[in-house]
């Protein structure tokens, strides 16, 4: 049953392709009843008892906030737990149960410990998988969402050519897989990371999801940075919110993994102590970007990594496995980027590479690009640098020696130059002598002592 079919919860805004009415306008609707949460009453009861066990004494309003629900949703359940002698009221401000301070009875503590031994998760009530899947698809970017102006703005801190933007744009706009390859030092990772600046819209991600009675934690402080611009109207009686607080508002995620990646990281991770799951990286990256850096340098072969992605990339769904062997089907709506220093032929055969929709060779810069990068980086560090000085630098260290230029060289050499200036207590000005010293300290010489 789709989320939007639930009575009272059909206030999603469909994306019509107009950027003004984009996915950021979609809000997860506020549940009015326990049935609207999509979660069994028994699981919510467990979360109430565990929250009281961990916290001791909690005011009704604060308990509801901890669960991400309105107090009116759990008020009947709280009455039931009182009648069953599982919790009691220590004190009240006289404004009803919402202002009462609750605590567990001895029977409640015993039952709470039993629940914790089965699953220690405590916090926001999870969102059922079907609601999560519906929301992910609603928040997917519409066709033609990316403009050249937005792409230029994202890369304004970099020196990029129109050809490069024309190669990147269609890949990003499609949301399909993208391979960036080329020699090290030419800014492949930097180029991919700048895509985080392309889309500053926000999405909603649940703190946790529920499937088959299992809880999977989605929130990860490393990748998710909640942004809540809403000032909740809190009184002694109610907490009004414009969206379901089991979800948090965040920028579209950008997740990176490198040589440490193995196949276990791409499936559910079960904690045998807490007895709930942590979501894999691609699930946390839904509605955002997942960059696999140094592709081909992982603990597993490129073929194993790509075979793992064949079905998700083609069908936009992924299959994850619980420890009991059962599986769950989840949406796969992240933009996969592979970045590698290896030649594509070293990664796999033609059929293998065909699975990745877009490919782009990150070439070494020509002289004009190199000079622009050199001058721009110097200016960003407060160093006066004329184009004539940059021309001299290229003539002495590249043209005359045949050294290949890389996009990282200006940054590396100028960073050394700044270190030299500071150590020698010189003014923040470049000259030929300082650049020569900086160049020499950056690169390995072909000459060796006899």
C-alpha cells in the first residue's frame, strides 16, 4: 500500500518539473493516529518503555518529542500502560497527561529490560519501509532539473572548460552511473566532490526504518547534517509541526568510500550487542551522490563491486539481507560516481564497462588552463602572481624538460612556496627563486648520487 493512500496522509506535492515546485517542497505528513505511523502498536509500546527505562522520569510532552510523534498519538497508549501497571505518574502541572511526569513501575522496568535484551534501539519511532520507499521516489530529481548556469556556479571555484561542463552536465542530469578516469593529480576527486555544490536543496530522511519487525538505523552524523529551520510552536498542551518528526531535514547526502570498501559495507550491518541494523552506504546516499573513489583499488575486484551494482543500476532497486537470511527490497536512487587512476581496460571488459552509463576522461590541462589554475590559486592565497611569472615557471620547469602538467601542480608548488616565504620571513610575494625552490622540494629528481 503506497504511503499516499493512507487516510489523512495524502498531502505530498508531486514534482512537475518546475524547479520552484521541486522535491524540496515535499513534506512527510504528520501522523494523526498510531495507524498512520504504519508501525505496530506493540513496537511503539516497547519504545515508550525503553525511553523511560533509559531516562528515568520524562514529561509526556518530552517523551512524545523523543519518539517524533505528537502526544495525542500516544496518549491512549500511555493510559493503557498505566492501567496495566507498567508506568505511573510522579507529578503533573495540572494540564493533563501531556504535562505529567511519567516513570516506570517495577513491572515496567522488568518488561523494559526484556525488550532491551531483544533490541536496544531507543529513539524516534521508525518509518515503515513502504513509506520510506514512497518518499524516496517522491524526492527524486525530475527530468531536466540541472541547468548549465547551476553547473557553472558549482564549479566557479575551479578552472574548468566548457567542454568539461558539457561532458559532466548530461551525466549528472541523468542521475545514472558515471565513470571519471585519468592520470592521478588531474582533479578527478575534486571534480566529483564539487558536485555537492550543484544541488543545495534539502530532503527528508528517516532516523530509522522498519521492515519485517527489524529496525535499521538510517541517521549517520558523518554524512547527515540535520537542518531544521522550523521553529516548533511548543506549549504545555501540544507541539505543532509541519512535517513528521520521525524524519529529519538535511542536504542531499554526498557519501565517499575509497580503498577501504568491501562488499560487507554494501549490505545491512547487524550489531549483535544492540541487536538492530545500520544501513549500508548506498541506502544512506539515496536522493544524493555516492562516490567510489580509487575504483579498482578496493579490497575486492572491480568486477565484484560492479556485479554488486548491476541490478540496482538497471532496476533502481536494491536487495539487502538480514542475518536470518530473509531479504528486503529498497529503492536505489543515488547517483553512482566511480573515480579511478586506472585505464578502463584494466577494470573490466566491454560488457563490464557498458554497465556504467557515462564515461569521461579527465585530461591533463593545456598551458592556458595550467596558467589560469596557477594564477587563480595564488590569488586565493593572497600571493601576487603575474601571468608573465607563471609563463616563466612553465618554460623553465615544463617546456624545457618535457614534464607533464597536472592540475594539482600549481596547488602543490604554491603551497611549498608559501611555506618557504614564511620560514624565511619574506614578504608574501612570488619570484623565480622561490618558485624554483618550491618546485625542487615537490618532485623527485631523475638524478641520483653516484
